[in-house]
C-alpha cells in the first residue's frame, strides 16, 4: 500500500531522498518530515497521502483480519497504525544517517594495527 499501490494511484514518489548535508538537527528534522511530506511525480513537495493513508489502510486490514476478535477495535487499529508510522520514521532517520555511520565504522577498521615485536 505505502510503497507501490497508493503512490502509483496518487502520483507520488515513495522514495526517500537523502539530504546528506547540514547539521545533525537539520537533517534529523528533514528525515522525520518525510513521513508527512513527499515528492510528487512532478517533483514538487506535497502531503504524503501514500504513507499516512496507506499505513492506516494496512493497519485496518491487518487488525480486522489477523487479530483476535477482542482486539478488533478502533483503539487497537490506531495503535498499530501509530507503531507503523513510528517504525517508518525511524527507518527514514537511519537511511539519512547510515552513510555517515558506515563511514565511521569503516574508518575505524582501516586504522593500521601497531607492529608486534
């Protein structure tokens, strides 16, 4: 729903475009904002209907299909939806900073080892 069906129908680009430049807080704000803001097929910014409504549809389908009857409530559906949006937000933040993290990890591995006597 979030990555293919709704983006195609709504003419939105579901991909995450890394900022890569700027301070930590600026990049963090950018990455978290991508949950509610995305690019349209025309290249302009727009509300991320695909993410918000796609996650809600998926949460509703999973809650009312796979959960026990006692858990098939609007409150539980909204918790599932909130959890999904939260995980997606964390994923975008990791995508934003992963190249920097990988670079630091590789730099530590590349440091020469002291010679043994």
